[in-house]
C-alpha cells in the first residue's frame, strides 16, 4: 500500500506539473504557483509536530491533499492576475502589487470560510474526525499565509518570465476561446430563469435521493484487489463465517450456580441471527466430550484434561465468567449495527429473567463497527454544519445575506449530485467518500468566493450585471477551468489503484470537482443575473 501510494503520488504530481506548465506557459510561473502551497503543507506538518500533535491516518493522508488543492487554487488566481498585469505593460513590482490588492482579500475570505467549515468537524464525538477538522482548519490558514508571503517574493525574483505581450491577449472578444466563453455566458444570462429553475429542481431532487444514503464500511475495500489478504478474507467468510469475532460475556455472582443452561440460551439467541456464525462456547466443548446423559455438568471434570489456555478463553470458573464467541462476515458495518442492537436487547431481557447474571457484548468487531458508524454520521452531520457556516461566512464577508443565499446552491449542488448518484446505485456512504465531499466543499466555496469577489468588484467599477458577469466569467472562469483540469489529472491517476478505497475517493472527488465547476460557471452566474438586482 505504501509503495502504491508513493507511486500514484509521483504520477499525479508529474501530470499536474505538465498541465501547469501548459496553462502557466513557463517553468518559472509554474514554480511560483506550486511552491507556496507545498511549503504551506510542510509548515503545517511542522507546526503540528512542534506542538506535539499526533497526526491520525486521515490527517496524514487526506490533509496534505486538501491543503495542496486549496493553496494551489488561491495561488493560481493570483498568478493569472499577475500575468494579466504584466501583459498590459506593468513592471513586476507594480503588477504583483495590483494583483495582491485585487485578490488578497478574496483569498483571505476563502481561507477563513474554508477553515471555519473544517472547524465545524471539531464538534464530532469521534476523536479522529475532530482532530482531522482541527488539523485542516489550522493547515488552511497556514497555507494561506504561505501563499500570501512567498508568492509575491517568488514573483519579484530577478528571473526571466515568459509572458506573451500581444495585444490580442487582453481583448475580451478576440480569441476563439474567449468567443466561445462569451457565447456560453451570454446563453446563461439570456436563459437565467430556466437555468435557475432546473438547478433548483435538481438540487431538491438530489437532496431527496441523498436521504436514502446509508453510511457503511467494508474491510475488503481497504485491501488491494486480488491480494493474498483479500482472498484469505473471502475464504474465511465463506468457510469460517468470518474472521472478526464477537464475544458475549456472561458473569454470575454465586459460586454454586450452573451457567451451562444460561449459556445454551445465549447460543439460541445467536443462532436466531442469520448473519452470525455458529457459536463457540464451553457448552459446545462439553457436548463434544464423551459421556452419558444430557446433563453436561457431569462432564465438567473432563475439562481439566483439556489444554487450559484454550478452555480459559471460554470458561473461567475461578472468576465466575464464561464467553460465547461468534464471528461476522465482511458484509459492512451497516448490516451488523441492527444485529448488535437486537443482541443487546435480548441479553437485557435474559438478565432480567435470571437475577445474578450479567451479560455484555465485546470484541473488536463490535467496537470498530459502532465507532465507524458513529464516525461516518459525525462527518455527515459536520458536513451539513460546514455548509451552514460557509453560508454565514460568505454573507458576513460580502455584507449581504442575499449573496450568501445565492452561493448556497452552487456549493451544495455538486455534493448532492454525487451523493444522489451513490444513493441511486445503492452505494454506501463510506469514510473515503465523506472525506472527498469535505475536500470538494472547500474547493467549491473557494471558487464561488473568487467569482463573487470579481463580480462585485466589476459592479463597483460601474458595469451593469450582464457586463460584470461576462468579465468575471472570462477572468475567473479560465482560472477555475485551469485549476480544475490540473487537479482532475493529478487525482485521476489514482483511479488505476488496486485499492478500492483509493478508487472510490478519487472517483467521487473528480466527479464532485467537475460538477462544482459547472455549478460555479453556469448556476452561479444565472442566480446572480436573476436575484442580484442592485
């Protein structure tokens, strides 16, 4: 797994670097836009290490991806603006100053909004999720400072920059690409009512489908395809009823009690559950020993001749304790959560009818299953809280509740669309998918803030709604397209991984990023045209 992870990281970075070279038209510009986010990730890991914070698996794997994507997006906006200022004839210092004046505040707003969204994860009951949210929130702010501090310095280094100086580069309607963009945005503006109506209906429909989405997790998804471990797990499920054990612990007060009849009742409870394997207990061991009569307690002396290390796992008369062991298959956490609830309910009834006996469920499968189920629910609820926090932050940042509400649909649409597809095909909401949603919510909010900032800036300059949307679409749209393509190619290489977990994460992340681009470039302008009348 470590080798494959490193291999796909290298492939992803190489593909991203090649595309960045194409979009930014030079090695120097590519380094200017990619180096600050990379340094921001290093600063974050170093800062967390300096404060003796131990990074969990989510923070180690997912957090660097999130911070790199967010930092790269903000850096790309500044570098594209820097190139435009150089093209019109400004010197490096003046061009960088103007770029930071125009985009410094939007980048700060996007960083604060995204950090606040991640901070909402800290209220989760699961330590893994709360620590992950805290690390990402801190890392987002550190990466923002890395971009703001380092990018201007790199841009002012005395290194030759390849910048095309042709006059057609700054004309809105000269190039074929810009003509296509103008045709698209004018179509959106002209049909804003239809675009908004369709997007609202789809968002509501996707939200309804998403309500059927169930959290789940499979052990097999964390193992490579056709690996020895995966094949062993499948064979164990088929032949042994699974490898994950559930222990039903029985304790009694009196030394004179005979626990065998009670153990038999527990076995009957287990046998009623079709998803559990055949129970193993001391009663079964006694039943297999030679003897006459149905009273198994008469065979108790024979247990002394059996290996005590094996018997002690099932029966400890010295401490009045016995254990019934059953196993579960890798059918998913969601399948067994109701089973655990029924077992506990029946054991509670058994305890009431047999005073002096106590029962409890134990075993890694029970604890892990409940922990994962709670963790997934925490992340799903925190994701909803993050959406509300982003709404509040955008409303405060732009001093307009109307603008905040307008941004809600573009931010939620990609998440609900991909979640609806999962629900439609009855795919579970696993941990890696929720992580992908968390990443993409931050990116979608970041893109929306940059578009809104440019749009409101153009309106302050005296342009009407239509012209402000056209300029914003051209200036911000090309950056969003470039960054999305680079991120998709960087992530897309992981689609060929042998780990189902990595493939699921990547496919959902790529689909959500693509849908977020459509939402920010089509739905958001249509909403602004329809509802922003000031």
